[in-house]
C-alpha cells in the first residue's frame, strides 16, 4: 500500500505544479483499499442475472469504451 500512496502523493504534488489533475489520488487509493465490496447473494437468489458477473471479464469492454470516448469521463 505504501508504494501506491507514495506515487499518489507525487502525482498530487506534480498536479499542483502543472495545474493539471493528478493521474492518481491518495483518496482513491484509500477508498479502493478499504474493501467496499458488497454481497449480491439476495439479488442472485431472485434469479437476476448480472450483465458483468466478474470484474475481470468486464474490464476489456470497459477499457474499450473509455478508449472510444477518449477517456472523456476523466477530463
């Protein structure tokens, strides 16, 4: 965790100098590391089928979408 936080700190510092948004933020690292996962067993038990049941399977589609929009949602 420490290496990621160090990179995020450097990114935030550089962003202040360049006046551009940081590539990675400490708050983002802390949020991801906090483990905000939720169980979806009740939803699955109703028979509902998830469109993307596994993150690793949906990432390629998500990345393609971001690339097709020139990562617009991050600007």
